[in-house]
């Protein structure tokens, strides 16, 4: 995360906000058409081992490429190849967008699940790069791994959502949101209007997390997160990330944003941000929260 300090938002009136959550976000859920054989799909339960497999995969990428996955370094291209290979094999439609920063080529990876209304997109994203100092396993291998586990569960479940599910992995976030800025600035106006919401996941696996942060920016989308966590007896707090992660690039073009995070940790931007800096429980909680919200917001269906 291109962020030095996590600012906790006001948690005052949390009980009141949570009381409203069950109805406040109902208005943003899609109506699932009653197609023959179609039924609303319950969100899955994804095992902790699923995101942890990709945590280990990203650590191996860093280990094989000088200890990091930073922009302009071999480890970043290897990270792109790792994620893209998994998604291609699962049936996603993927594209790689090139950009140049500080004289080095960077890449964004976009993956569409080829079902649902392409004019009504639920977009989930995380940055794929680390800082040069280390492998970046919480920042932001954790977001990458959680999204990979959710995307692969979409394919495994063969859900047919009412809305289009789109996933993005951004390059050069650590240098100032460079990849996501490039993507959003290149996006035509009519394509911008098709994005119902962008959900961002940056540092979501910190070891020992007990309280999950919910982005402050969009109350109608934030309520669905709080409602989910309340049902699991997991506390939340409002957090203000400003525009210092990739959601900021979408805010600048008028797209509604939301997201969750586990927060910073003592190994932030250090060599010790390795697999030992995250834990399976935190990754499991995060991944299942993302899956729940993705299924609900997209109107996932099964046949």
C-alpha cells in the first residue's frame, strides 16, 4: 500500500449504522432474473488453504527473483505470469495492459468472468507489486491471494452472475498508484459508467487481526461488509485510506468504491513481509468476506 499511516475513522454510532445495514444495502443488490433452472447461488465457504496456496506461490516467486516483486524487477513479471496462468486455466478472459514508469515496463492484469451483464460491472482489485525491500506478502500479496481464491471459486462453482465480475491486479502501486491510474485514465467515458462499484483489497492478511477495517468512502456499499462481519461476530471499524491505494484512481473518475483491510503491521515495506507476516485465519476470514460480497453484489446464480 502506498500509505504511511492507517487512520481509523469514527466508530461512533457503529451500533446504529449496523442496525441499518440489513436494509441499507438491499437497494444495491441486483434482481436475479427467473431464468429456467436458475437460482440464487449461496456464497461459498472457501477453505483457508486456498488463499494460502497463493501466498506460498508469491513467496516462491519473490525467492526466485531477488527477494521482491517490485516494478521493473523480474519478480513482478513473474507475478503477472503466475496469476494469469491460473486464471486462464480456469476459463477467465484475461488481458495484460502495458505501461511505462521510470523507464521500466509495468503491467496491469484484468480478468473477466465471461458471464453477466457487461454494462453493469462489479470490479474487485488489488495491487500485485511489492516494494524492492521485500516480497510484499501482506502488502499486497494478501490482497492478490484472496482475490485469486475468490476468482477460482467463481470458476469452480460455475456461477452465472446477473452483473459482470471483473478482477484487476495493478502494477507500480507502491510508486504512486501508477498502474491503476494508467488504467482508469485510458478508460473511455462509456466504460467508466459501466462500473457499478470498485472494491479494493490492500493489506488484508496481517497476522493476528481481530478487527477488520471497512473503507469509509461509500456508505451503501460499506454496509454489506459490516452486516456480514456482524453475522460472524467479528468487529469492524471505519478506516480512512484517503486515496492512497488503488481505489483512489477509481474515485478520481467518479466510480463508487469500497473495500476492507486488516491494517498495517511491523513488517510494512520491510524484508520481513514474508509468509510469516500473515496467517491462515486472517486470510480465510478476508477471503470469505470478499466471496460473500462478490456473490451478493453480482447476483450470482447457479443452474
